[in-house]
């Protein structure tokens, strides 16, 4: 009883202290770096805890976030009170919870189809793709309330439409605990990073294996937003920035969109955050978390991630990464300012935004890159707003470890990048998917990629790729057995495509996305994600008693083969393996399976 009483007293003192100063780090005080004092202007956005329309976040003083049932109850209460709001379910989660979005529209465009047809800009934002990172939910509710029942931001409803998905990974949200994010300051109870099947939804866009991802892709296709926001919380080194965000640059697949985002958009959002007392910055991925002077990476995302997928799909997409070491109240308020600034930027610069989208969707570059590599030289430098650190000896690790002092300072550091475009391929007129693989149409449908399903047999000269060294990765990744492809060999054949085969043209808005999905060399394509593991199987073999006399005959008839065999015998591992020696000859006979390790997806020759 005494222990229970002490625990209650401790929690009471902690909550009381937080109510007086919500930036105090109630949980995990000892092991996180010091918190700097902050009194930004955005604090004025919060209502008093006893206000009729205070959110659960505000009622807690700015440090807690409610569970799924409480969250959706507050959302339904708001929607019922506001004529400008409606709630739309995009589908159910694997555990059967509705994944519900709130649509805000002053013109009454309350379906995805109506939003798509509207002349107003549409912003689509979701929080909780990693549900321990839930800042956007509580910020979004405050903004929706102010746009409607309180009316302080009502002007936005006359200029822009908004879809807010407050919790994307709803099952992960309900795997709640106080110890889910040890590197993050609040909220006091947090959701989990992955969904109920342990899939990271922000690695799932291209392969779309999670039910939640499939629901989201259908929703994006139905409403076709002008601006898509994925709201996260980062971790890593300590620094001054509290709200960091970014997107793929002009070296990506949507250069016109990237130019708009890096121009009028960034200027507007940074200005709003600065004026509200926040410290905006770029996405930060440090080279060495213990030594910021070594630089930071300018990361370029591939289509497995939200921002890389948006780039490939020609959908303006911004990844928000709030700084995990900043207190929850500060992060939520910064997210409010960020969301409002995005709505205003979309409205104020709508013509330029739509023109950029149209330009990228109309482009048909002849050469398309499939991947990125790290740039050999720094891309430049940045005056980085850092927190001083020092190295201290540790008896635990037996080495020195980093300690941040909480003291701000600015240091010039290099910007490195994985911005080097690699693995270029020529754009084919179309890809061909044989009838026996036409179940891939389901994936194409999710991504809005158009195709033709033939109903009569067609004979075509096509190009296909074989990967002689392809192997399965040693361990699964995101629920898939990935393929380490290696270098391809290219084969040109005449192929009979049966009825039911699919022709996927690249002369379409999603042509680049189609290439990233169907090119065998693409890291986020169906082959390397493991959708075609069957082609790595060998199903016919040889018996030694049959192969050995044939091998002797082949050697007698072909001096060049004899010479090649003698060269291979210089490898002791090969020379000491009788099966490998016979296989050398088997692979050169007509009996060998010519389809082995050949990707069945074909490129149409002009």
C-alpha cells in the first residue's frame, strides 16, 4: 500500500508540475538532454483546459494525446457541430478499426469525387503513419476547430479544402504505452511505430502490401489532392530546429513541383513558423550523431516512402519531421502553424502549384533514373543551428559517448547527398506482363497506372532481362523476401502473349511510376520486392550418369569449351565440386531451363 501511495503522489506531483510548465519533461527526465526554455507566440493558439472546445491535448496542459475511442468521439462531436465538416471512412484496419478522415470544405465538397472536381486547392494531411509520432492529430483538431466552431480561421474555408486523416495507423495507435519512444519527449502515452502486422507503413507505398496503405492509395486516387502532407516526428542528434520538413529536389522525378516547393511554398511556410516563434529547418539526417561538424545528408527518397512516392506520382508531397527532443506542446503548436501555412500557401500560390503539377504529369523524359547514390563531393554548406555537445567517458560502453549541453550555437557544416541519379533506362513504349502474371493488375490499379488487357494472342519482339547472380536477401524486410538482383543480361526474343496479358503504356501521367514498378532494375520494382520469387527456382535437374558422358562428348567437339573449362578448374572450390563441374556443362545444353532467373515482364521494342 505504501508503494502505491508513493506512486500516486509522484504522478500527482508530475502532472501538477507539467500544468504549471508544460515544457517540463515529466517522463524520462534523467536520460534525455536538457530542454531549452521556449515561449513562442503560438502558445496563444491553446484554449484554457475548461473551454467547451478544448481538445484533450489542451485539457492536459499540452503533454498528453488521447486513445482512439476518445479521439474519434471528440472528432464526431466537432463534425456534428460544424456544417463545414464531414467524416469519411477510407476503410477498416487489419484489427477492424475504421480509418476515418475529416473533410473540411466551405463549398460543401464532402466526397472525394467532389473534392477532385473542385476548383479550389485540396490539401490532404495525415498523422500517425508511425503512431508514436502523433503530433499532427492534436494539431489538426485544434486547427479544424478554429476554422469552424470558433471561427478564428474561418477564412481558410473560403479558399481551400482539407482532408485530415488524424490517425493513419489506427492499430499501431492502440498499441499504447509510456515506453514506446525512448528518444522522444511526449506525449506521455504513445502509439507504436508499426501496424498490427509489424509493417512500417512508410516503407510500403510502392509494394502496397498493408491493408492501410491500400486504403490510402485508393483515397489519394479518388480525390487527387494538390498537396499531400505526411506528419512525423524524427529522432537522432540534438539541435535547435523544432519543425523540420522537406521533399525530393529538382533532381527527382517531378522537377517542376520541386521548384515550386523550394520557392514560394518554403518561403511562406518558413515565414509563418518564424513569426510564431518556431525554428524551421530542412530534413536533418546527420552523418555522425556524435559529431554534427561531419555534416548532414540531403536525403532523396525512393517510392517506398511517402515523399518519394509523391515525387514519382507527380503529387506534391512534403514530409514533416518534428524534433523528438522538443517537448510535445511545442511540437504540436508548431505542427498547427505548419498546417495552417500549408493551406495558405496552397491558396495564395494555387496557379503556380497547378501549373507545376501539370508540367510534370505531361513530361515524358526519354531517360529515367531508377535510384540514387551518394554524391561524391559535398553539395555545399549550411550554417547549422546546433546544440553544443561534448564527449564523455562511459563505464557502460567502455568508450566515449556524446552529451549535449543545451547551449545553442551555429556551426558551418557540409551538406552531403544521395542526390546522384543512377541506373538510367530508356523509356519503352510499353511494358508487357504475361497472362500468368496478370494478378499484378491489382497493384497497378492501386497506383492508378493505366493498362490494356488483351483478349487475343499477340506475337511481339520484346526485350527481357535475366539476372544470373540474383539471390534472395538473407532476411525478410517489411514482410517481403527481397531480391539482390545483381547485374542483368538483356535478351531480345519473339514472345507469344496469351489472352489476359497486360500492356502498360508509359505515355501516361503515371508513366514514370509504371517504370519504377515494372523495371527489373528498380529497387522498388515488383521483381526486387520479391513479387516474382518463382523465377529464382530451378525445377529441372540432371543425373550424373546422363550428364557425364554428354560432357565428355561436348569437350571432344568444342576446343573453346575445353579451354573455358580448364580455366574454371583453376578455382579450387569449383575443381573440388563434382556437381558444379557437371553443372558447367548442363547450363550449356538445350536441356537447361532458359526461363530461370529471367524476369517475365518485357519491354516493348519500338
